[in-house]
C-alpha cells in the first residue's frame, strides 16, 4: 500500500438544508429487544456522554461533539424502550454513576 492511497471509511453525506455541519453518521440502530446488558450499556452511554456547557453551546462531555451525540441519543432511546421516562433518565445523568442498575420493566400481571 502506498502512502498516497486514500481509503474512505464512511460515505460523505450530501448536506441538505436541515443538516448540521459536520454531521455525517446516522443514529446507531436499536436492538430488536432490550436486554439487561443493553440497558447497562445505555446507562453508561447517557452518563459518559452527558451534556456540558461550552462557549459554543452544549457539547458532549466525552468527545466534544454537539450534544446530544450519537451514543447519548442511542442510550436515551434504549432506556425509553426499557420503560424509563425522561425524568428518570435525567436523574441517572445527574447521579453520574455509569454502573447504576436500571430496574426491570413493569410487566402486566
């Protein structure tokens, strides 16, 4: 492989009127059903990728991309599918514990 060879890792998105600059990657797909392990990964994603105020606005605390980043959005969607509401997800972020245990979803009797 020569040093002048260029490989494209991901396709370049065509920017439209509603696209934010620099946004190329799509959302991470959701699992077909949410397991306990998925919920734990989601808790870690929303806590580690929490919002942080910066001079240019809100950014991801982990990678400084515009908030909400892909992993934060994925974690929020997974936890919502698991049965958590917005206030419960916000409480997890506020607590700041990436190893917090998510209660099992309520099951009809």
